[in-house]
C-alpha cells in the first residue's frame, strides 16, 4: 500500500500546489488551444492571422471605449453563465436560459414604462426584480414537469425557449399589447431613470457589470454558505444519497431551477437598463447558449464565471473589429466557444499528461529492476 | 513435475494510491480446484480480472501451457479458454436467456439473428453439463441461482477450460451451495481447472484441492487444503491470530421501538417483493435478518426509508404510526439512524468533503446552522471530534469522501448515524467490503449501541455476522419473515433450511 | 369554422405532414442509434445544420443535388465522429458535448458563407431534388395521393425506418447495441469491443442527422439558410423519447410532430384569424403536451450517459 500519510509535509504541499496551479492552467490551455485552432481556420480562409488577432485584442481592450463595450458585452452572459452554473451544480441541465432571459427582459421593459419620476435606485430595483420574478416563473413550469411527471427538463426548456421567442415577438408585434404605438416591433423606451449612466467619459461602461459581480458573490454565498445551497449541491452530486440523508430533493431542485431562471431573467432586464432601454424582437442573439460556454470555462463557479464572462465579452467585442479590419466573420467566435467547450469538457489536462508521463517512466524503471532479478534464471 | 496449465509470474497491478497486486506468483494445475483466499482488498479479484483481461497488468507475465501469452482484453482470455463468472453477473436484464447466451457469438441465418438456433445451442449446452435453464425467460425474471447457472454455461460454451468463480456462494442458500459443489466436482473430473475466489474458510475446506492465500496484494502462502487447518488459513489471511467469536453480555430488552405488521410492497418492476412481512425490534436488542439476496431485504429497507410506498401494512416507530407515503426525513425525525446497504450510492457523496458528509442530515440542526447560514466553525469542530472518536483515517476533514477507503467511508457513515443518537439503528450490510479490523470496529460500535439500550435491526448476507451479533435471528424468504430463532436455539443448519424456504418456524 | 376544417382536411395536409416529418424521422432515428448504445446526443440539431450546409454548397458547386446529399451525410458523419471521440475516448459530459456541437455548427456555416459570398445568411439557389410520383402506389385509395407527390428522400427515410427495425431487433449488431446501452461490462466480458460498438452507433447517428439536414436545403427548400433547422433537432429528440427509442415509435412520433408543423403552415395559409406567432408555437406546445401527458416515466437505457471505463 503506497502510504500517502507518510509523505513529508513538503511533498504534500508541493503536490497540492501543483494540483491547484494545474486546475487553473487547464482553462487557460483550453483557450490557447482554441485560439490556435481558430488561427488555423483564419489562415485557411485566407485572412491575415496576425491582423485578425491584433484587431481582436485591440478591439477588445484598445481604448476606454472598447473596454467599456467589452464589459457591456460581458454582462448578459455573466448572468446566463451564473444561471447555468446554479442549475448544473444542483443536478439540472438548464439550457433554457435563452427563454428565461427574454421573458425577464420584456417584463423589465414593461415595468420600466409603467411609472414616471421614480428615483433611479428604486425603479431599477423594481425592473430587475420583475426580470427575476418572470424568469423564475418561466423556469417553474419545466421544474414542476420534471419532478411531478419525470419529464426530462432538456426538451421542455428548449421548447419554452422557442415559445418565449414567439410569445415575446407577438407582444411587440403590430397586434401585440406591449408595442404601445412604437413604429418598430419593440416596447416604448423605459423611463430615463431606469437606464444606467456611463461612469467614465468616452466609455459606455456602466454599473451593470459591477451589479453582476455583486450578484455573483451572493450566488457564491448561497451555494456554499447556506443550508439551501448545501442541499442543492448534495442533490447535484448524488441525488440518491442526498435523498437518503433526508433532503427533500424535489424541493431543492425546484428552488435551484427557479433561482437559475431568475438569474437569466435579471440578465435580460439588465440589458434593458444597461444598453437598449427597450425590448425589441430578436433581443437575444443566443445569450442563453453562450452562458453555457462561459460557465463551463469558469468551472461552474461564480469566481471563474466572472473571469470567463469578461473573456467572452472581450472576444465578441474584438471580433466585430476583427470583422471590419481583417474581414473574418464574427461567427468565428461561436467556433471558438465550441472549441473551448470541447477542450474543457474533455478535461484534457496538462497535469494529467505530465503525471501519466511520470507513471510510464516509473513503470519502465520497475520492470528494469525485475528483469535484472531474473537475469540469473534465463 | 507436471507443467501447470497456467502460471502467473510477478504480476503487478497499481491503482491510484494502491498497490493491488505486488509481484504475485501463482500456478494452476489441470483438473484441480484452487481456492484463492483473502480478505476484501487483498487483491484476489484484481488478480483474476487481470487474468481475464478486464484489467491491464502493469508488470509480470502469464504463461499458458508453458507459453507466454498476452492478455489485453476478455477476448484474448476467452480464446485461451479462460472463463469468469463475476460476483455481480454480466447479464442483460431486459434480454432473454438465449440472447444473453449468444451475445458476442450470435448464430445467423442469412445475416439475421437466428433465435431458433440460439435456443438449440442453449438447450444442448444445458444438457451436456447438467445445468438446467429456460432459454426463453427474461433474465430479469429468473432466480439468482438460475442466473448463475447461465453464467457458468456461457463460459463453458465459449470453451472455458479454466473457470474462475468470484464469490459464487454469496447468493446461494447452504443447500444450493451443495448443488454447486457437485457441478464443480463434475467439471473437475472432466479435466477443467477451477479457481474459486472466496473469503469463506468453510468453502475452501469443503471443495478445494489447494488454497492460495493473499494479503495486501501478495501471495503469502500456498497449501494443500487437506494439510492445513482453518485457523492457520485465517491467520495467514489477516496476518495475526484471529478470534472469530464475539463476546456479548446479556442485555435486558425494553419496549418495542420498531414494529412492522403485514407489510406488502412491490419492487421497481411492479412484482411483489414483500408479502406480509412482520417483525419487531425492542430496545436493547440486535435483531438480525438472515436471507439470501433477493428475498425482499432491499425492498424492506426501501420501504423503511420511504423510497418505496407500501401497498398495505403498518410501520410503527417509537410509537409513531408512519403514514403510507412518507419521506426519509420523517423517519429520521422519529429517532432512527440508517446505515445503507450501498455506501457509495446511498451513504456517501464522493465529491463532498468528510466534513460535509458528516453534516448530511444535520444541516437544519440549530447547532450547525442559523436561519439560512451554516455555522462553519461548529461544523468543523464536529468533524474533528467525530474523526477522533471513530478513528476515521483521513488526511484532513476537507478530504473528499470518495478518496477514503471503504472502511473509513463506512466509519463516516457510522459516525454520522450514531451521532444522531437514534433509538433505532438500521444496519444494512454494515461490513460489506471491509477488512477485519474495520469489521471488528463496526461490531464494537453496534454492541455499544445495544448496551446503551438502542434497538438494532441488522440485515446481512453473512450468516457468520448474523450469528455473531444477533439476539434474535429472523429469516426472510419470499418477502415474508418465515422463521424466528433466539440466538441460543439457532443452528446454521436450521437457519439455512429456512433461508431456502424449506422450513418455517415461528416463536411461540 | 367548418369551412376552415374543410379547407385543412385535404390530402394536401397529409402530403405536407410527410414532408415536414421527414427531417424529424431521420433526426429521431439518428438520436435512437446513439442513445440505444448509451451515448446522449443533444447535438442532432448541429449535425443536421452541417448536413444542410454540406448538401447546399456541393449541390451549388456541382449542380447535382444527390452529390450534395452525399456530402451532407458525410459532414453529419464527421460531426458524429467528433461527438463520439469526445464522449467515448475523452469521457466528456455528453450533454455538454452535444451543446458544443450545436454551437460549432452555428458558427462554421456563417463563417464559410461570409468567405464565399460576403453576405452571411444564405446561399444562392441550389439545384434540388424534386418530388416524384410513384406509379401503382399512388392509386391506393385515401392515402395513395401521398405517393403521388413525394420526395425521394422521404422514401429513403421510410426505408431507413424499416431497415432500422430489422437492424436493431434482428441482427447481431442490433443485439449488441441494445446490450451495450444496458450493461456495457457484460458486452465487454463477452469479448466484444464496447467502444467500437458505440463509435459505430454515434457515427450512424451523425450520418442520419446529416441526411435529415440535407433534406432541408436540397429538397424542402432549394438553398441553405443560416439556422434553417429551427429547433427540429430537438423536436426530433422529443419524438425519440415519445417513441420510446424504437424505430417504429420514432416514426409515429415524428409523423405527429410533422403534422403539427404542417397544420401550423396550413392555418397560416388559409388565413385563420390567429396571430402567426401563436401558430408558430403549435409544434412546440404540442411537444410539451405530448411529453407531459402521454409518455409517462420513460425508461432510459440503463447505461445512458455513463462513460465506460476500463482499467
């Protein structure tokens, strides 16, 4: 028996340090690998790789304006990323953030047009709350179907994504009640006090992302520091054992599902406050699904999600500039997202590769020594 | 000297953190029954899985009839004539006996499966070896004994000259075990070699020609069965003299803390699993339920934890009548602790830390949480104390539960359940997969609880365990308790006959 | 009201049903192959898009839509291979990989479209496979007219349904696939290669999804449009679950959902006074109702989603 406890303290520390660094290195390596493959694609399509990459980086961080836009782009996917993570860690595969986002957005847009002259803090809170409530409600239906009828949530949430799309489209269509006289298929603009103001000159950056960071921290507290979060994670890791220990697993799952929907809904309402000021048909270009990539890259943890959402936001912002200057299509970002998902999901890990290599060397050494023992017999 | 049909030389197999096989040398002769004896974790199953190609060895060589062979997958082993019957059968539940039999070597007629031919092959084989099975039944519907016969026939049909059996008697009554012995002796006379993996000394004495003892990954002794005693084997197995008897003090029993009356319930396939099961447990006694796997034990446990809703019957715990549908939490609230039969699936959350695993079930306790938040320090101190009290070997309370050894995981579960201070402790297969020192520890804890006046319901497949611990021994058969003995009046033979359904006995 | 029903209940809606159902039939049987062997496949949508895209560009390049179909099948198979590699060799979370495939397939056509035509969104019109009329069969009373205006790819889909039924229940391969999804270790100990069986199943899944996608760009429409699958891959998955992962079950369920699609289109064409957005919702709402009301608790293959590990 290899006795791990007998190892000297120094070795134990070194090993755990290697483990942690390795864990952080994996997402970075995933990004690097994805960028490498992306560069190959760019090269094949005949574009200038160097130009593409430099315009990507400049487009993301080059000046205050770009930086601000990167953060604005990061905000909605921070929320959909958190939404996916909360559900995922609780044993639920919520790929319905798309629909929950839309529903939250239009709810926020509607509430934002209801009153006049409310102070910003109050009104914005109401709008975000509306987004949370309706996002949670949109998640409630698939949650109930899952626990009462055993229907798998994946298909239901995808159906609800589509239904949300068509329903919100109708709400702002010419026959819909939320259009209220706008010339475009959109809600009227919300009251100005609802909209965020830029913080810095020459930059569109506003408090939106930072509110998101606060919410991310709150999610961290909920999942790891509260009773409810403990139970959700238990159910997510091992449903049977959690039930056996006395946890009401169904309640946990519904709570988690609704929390997840609420987060996506806040994200939608946030877009209203932060960027557009109104809801229009075609509001979400796939934020729900991008959130999945963001969450995975961030190891489904609020801290990681903060970092990866900034990364993806920057990627998208830079990609637009890349399209203008180097002619490479914006959708390359989707390809990069998919590659990152693949690399992270396959848990291709530098630490594992190194330890496998060391293991092979060790085996060769022991077989050498056993051969030398046998040398006499042969 | 006769060349052995099989020779394993310096076989080494490493798993993360465990040296499962450490330069193992073993020979198997043609036409002999070799027993491979060792405790759980000694490396016997690993060695045989290496031989059968399910594991790849890290070092060493295998010689078949003197020639070196390379076994990298079961296909290679089968080609050489090695067959294996696993402890948990390799059968597909929702396919028929015939379909399972031909899987991998299906007879075809113009490209399509010929189930007619398959049936013929099964019946032929069955006749040839004298093992009866029904080719048309679904595997899910046949008895465990029949499933075992199917597994043996499968191996023989594929040309097994060397047959490996992994703990074959775990699922059989004492009478069925005799039938199996007859089959094995028959095969031996036909020239087959049989490797019998077991931890039961009696079996070895009954059937084997030679016995190889393994301990901590090494072979520590090979003897002719006739010339070695059970005590010597036991000592080799554990490395020190073993006292197999458990001393129990007489204990006064009190009120009934568990009463089960006329329980009827179905299993997950909607077949009757409990058929009027009735029993009771008083405080201060250990009631052991003996029985062959598949007679309703699992379903009884699942009904008692709320996972299966009973069709009929009463469950009264601490004078509380449980409603028809209830959640496990309600049971625990009645003052119950429950050590589950499958610790990895039901008892431990592998990704949770030891601290968190110890907290399961206690997260609402006001000592460890306020209205919403968990009290970190209190939880940590609880873990530190329990780790000390129950001698849980773990690098730290923050180690993941999945990284602990089986014995230590069981200790975590014990610590957690006992710290609930329950009046009723349900212990299902509490020593499954544990080594001797862990088993001793569990026995101590259970007896301690009994001394403190708790009632314990013990369900186990190990008859020795039932006999060692129980004050009263019940036998479950066909979903009913068909026999009840006091410890003093119980004999293995009588209990065995009841386990087989041959006798019934009620206590008057 | 009666007028509307009369306008709808014509042979035309049957023809439309079969047409709309074709990609769903192929998609659901595609999913069936993968899941019977134990691998979750959420990437059917992405595999279909790649199939549609491949068929579109090769049909455009060569003028031969059948070559396009072959290429579409090939691309679908490639996606299937990626899915298989990640799920089997790397033992990645299968649901996550499926989502990744969908995102990848959302990106690649757009990038290529921009590269070739500068206007991401759609290809120019491509040569397509026209509907045909089958003699004899089209004389059958009531449903015969369906065979009077049927696409060859639909016929192929019908053959695939029948062929799959034969393959899954009456051949050794089918037996092994069903066994592997239930108890892979048992198949391993019988001497057969679990990984090989799963690779084949998932690649077949990709090929079929590619064919399903090809139908969209080269038969139903005569061009490739970005995201033209519009969620059909997921409806196909629902059909697979509704059909309890059997070929005939998938076929029936796909027909049902195809009918919902056809109904929605017909109602719009007929001018029913309901907003088009609500009509568009019909297939999706129907899917949810079907899953909730009529499936009950599905029994998944026991080993579904669990990677097989050898030591």
